[in-house]
C-alpha cells in the first residue's frame, strides 16, 4: 500500500482509477478499507469514471499511530488531506467524508475552498455544530481491559468495532479526545461549495441532516432510509444519491 510523510506522520493511501479525482475520508475508528473498499464505494466510483483516492487517517489503519491528543486537532487531521493532494499533484478534488471524515471535510471547505470542487458530508448532521456522538464514554471504553468491562452502550458499540478492525485503541482514544472541536453555526453558514449531506434516518449519532442543511447555503440533503450510523455506509440509496450529485458538477 503506498504511503507518504506529512512531517513526521506517515499516511497510507490508495489511488485507483482514472478521471476526475474524488478523495474519500473515513470515519472515526474505521479505515479506508472498512469505510470505502469493502462497501464497494471504490469500485462504484471507478465505474462512474472517477479516480478514487482514500487515506487512512492518522492513528488509523496503516498510518502512523500517535498518542498525544493534541496531534489530532481537527484542522491538523484535515491538513493531512491537503498534504496527500499535494503529494499526488492534485489541484482540486471532490471530497466525501463520513462522520469524523465529514467534519474534517467541512473544515477544508471553510479554510481551503480553492482546493475543493464539492463536498459530500456523510454520517454527519447538526451534530457537527451541537455535538453528540462518541465522547469521553467511548474513549474510556477503548481504554478498558476488555469489552466485558464496558457497560456504556455507545462505548460498547465503538469498542466492539475497534476490536473487529484490530485498531490501536490507545491511538483512537487520543484521536477522540483531540478531535472533538465543533464547528460554529457561523462557520458552517460560511461554507459556499456545492454540498450534499447524507445521513441515515435512524442515525442517532449524526444529528439531523435537514437542520444542518438549513445552515449550509444551497446544500442538498439525502435521507438514507432505515439506516443507522454504522449501516448507512454501503447503502444503495446513498450511492445513487452521490452519483447523481457528482454528475451535476460541471
């Protein structure tokens, strides 16, 4: 798997297909493979004639594991995406994130809009502004000796997922504590790129997609029927909505 260095941090990535580039940014405790390859996003986007690039976020997958929470500040994590684009000599790209990856993408839409053609915010709604989702309960669950020691239901979900993906749980706990800065309503309202917000209708982690859509000017909202945070990722309605959104880009 190819990789590059952003400062002292090694970032693993994949780069497949030909055409206009789209960069995929996975969610917390996931990886490029779990979030994008296994649910057939990479193959689907290649079928649509796209060059598909996906990275393992710092602390995840095959990228460097860091244990200082300050190294996971959301703008620092987002800067890895721009560094990858620079490494591959990509001037502009569509970017699709999921959950934490969407919060990173929103930061880039606000701070580096000249590098983005459009953004797709999967698995995040008004929670990007109001909070919610995994917090200190999940960090403690990741640090517990075993899953049997975790009683918090949300903590158990994320701990089981981290165990399933054989993640470095200490690095994930540091990531969670370092990346929790929220976006303000004013910041979200300043996003001016074409935006699609895609959230499962049973997602209790993301918050309302419609409420976020009312704040980001001109954004489109895609409801993914009967899917929660974990099961929305590979949904066919999600994929069809993204394909339609991307096809409308000049």
